[in-house]
């Protein structure tokens, strides 16, 4: 999932703009998915996330690995046994796409290693992964988004991959992954995974409806113009605006840009207390309350993430916060209207887009870390991650394949060139997800019209400070 790093703890303040300069990219969304999307929590058939059986192997020897997918002939020949790999789905065809990667791994790298793939469910993936780690035999390899990666690293259930990723034999591959992504992976005194994917949280607009209403060129001039456009677009058949509102759908991704654009963040600069401070932040929160109580959105809680997208695809939502993997569905089954992707309107202090990252990690409990590391290198290699990114409409964190991606996908090219340079993400604090979950009931209450902006921000800060103090 594209994940983003807060640029406040030793991370350059504008790495995403550096991204644009060096022509880098775009992650889980989601967040999780659903962030769904997580993020993306596509509502797709998913395999049961059972712990995969593992076989005993030697501890990883970084010196045995060369660049690219595997190691030298001797180390590759020694790889055997079974490893489990778990990931949230970014497509209804996730299992098929993963099997392509696994088949190439067996034919090109390790023919004697069996990879057992399973998926977790984005809306409950934290609980699923926590249970798997607690079992003592989790899948050897996990795809983790930035919302939960710092917490699992802090718990000690992830293997410190510092020696592996810094081995000279893998130096060329490491160098092809952007520094800002490594800034996320390297924390708490170690490196707990290899960053592979990113996801942008965008807005979909029904250009046909906006043009008919005369707001196509003005709807995103400001928060006020977005509210005015949503009112103009709303009819008995069409909702002018929609965004996720429940914690189960990781609705904070659709809330974040308005708060960032107002100069706020969940945590303060030193991560010591709530960072939702200032009148601009209160005003941004009031705008979000106003647009959710103006009669221009589906009733709060009436539709989940997939339901919102389905309504947009049916032409019944004009402006929808969502995420890039759904571009696949729109390209595969084109709706009977013109559409495009966009960012939230600019605020008083910025014009940002939310994004998050996905990272491949090794469980500390894995008995076959050699094979797990070989598989991660293979999955993260240019041919594999590039193909997967195009299949599911996510972005990569490699710098060497950007020019070759999305050649036949104008919407994704727009995401890459116009939205990615504005990406800002969450602060990778071990308790960031807990803080968001604790504060979100206040947001939902406000979106139902029970709190004003000042009351909502005060309630959120109380919840966030409580989590930090605990």
C-alpha cells in the first residue's frame, strides 16, 4: 500500500517532491485496505488465512545471496521446504497474480521451495495477523502496510533484515528502491522488511455529470466550491459526494488530506501529543461535517467501501473518494459516462494527497528464513513487482521501471504524474493505528451532525492523547 512516512523524524520534508524530480513512482492500503484498499480492501473472494506449514532451515546467510532473485548456485540449490506467504487482496484475481510470481520463483530461483499463498481480510487484517503471530507459526512472509508495520516491529515478531538488505551482493537491487521507502523500513534500530508497493487515495469524478451541472472546471477550487458542487449535483437519483466514513473501511484516508491541507496531523511534530491544532484544522473538520450533513451523501453507515464504488460505477455518485485499484474495474467494464481521477481541493496550508506503502517482512518465528528471503527478493524484483503493479493499479517504489509502467492506462499515468508528487502519509508511530481507531468514533458522531468542528477536534485529541499516555 503506498504508505507514507511522516516527514518529521529525520525524513526530509518533501521526499515526495523529490520523487517527482527524479521521476520515481508511487502504497496498503489501507489500510488497509481497504484501506481497504488498502490499502485496499477490495471486496473479493479471499482464502482463509491459515498459518502455512514451515520446514526447518538454516538461518539466512546474507553473504550467500547475489543480486536479483536468488543467491549463488550453491545457496539456491540448498533452498527447499515450504514457506507461507500472506497478503491482503488488491484484486479479485489476487491468487492468480500471486501464482504467476510463485511459478516464476520456482522456475527461475528455487524449484524445491513450495510457496503456500493465503490472504487476510483487509477490514480485520490486524486481528488476523495478530492471531497468526501469537500462534507461534505465522506465515513466513507477510505483506504489511505502514499502519501496522511499526507496531509489529516493536512487538518483536518480525525478523530484523538489516544484514540481508545491506549485503553487498544485493546492493544494486537495494539502490533501485527509493530512499524515502527505506526511511520507512528502517526504524526502531533495525530494518524489518523490503518496501515494494505504494497506493494513492484519489477522488473519482463523473465528468459527464459535473459538466452537465456546470461545475467541471470549478468543483475543486476550494472546500467551499466542492460543497457547492456537491449540492448542485445531488438529485433524487445521484449523490453529489461520497467518502468512506467507518473505521472498518479505514475512512481516515478520506479525512486526512483535508486535515493535512489545513496544517494538521494526528500527532505533534515530536509525536508526544495530538497534532490536530489550530483554527484551520477546526475549520477543515467543520467543512467535512458540513458536507456529510448537507444531504448530498449516502446516509452515514449505509454503504461499505465496495458499495460506494459500485454506486459510482452505476453513475449515482458524482464525486467519490476512493483508491487507484478500482481503476482496473472501470477500465475493464467502462461505465456509460466519462470519468477521471483527481485530488481533494487545496486547503489554507497545502494541497496534499494521501498515500501509503506495503512492505514484505519475514516472521521471526519462521524456520525457513533462507527461502523466505529468496522469495522476497524475487517478489520485489523489477519484472515481478512491475507486472503486479500494472495488474492491480498500484505503484512501485523502484526507480528503475517507472518509465515502462502504465503505458496504456491514462488514469494511472495521471495518478503517477499529477497526484504522486503531492503524496503525504501517516506518521509511522507504533500506535498510529490505535490512535486513529480511538479517535474515529468521534468523527463518525460528528459526521452525523452531533458535534461541531471544535468539539470534534477536542474529542479526537482527547482520544489520541489517551492512547499516547497509555
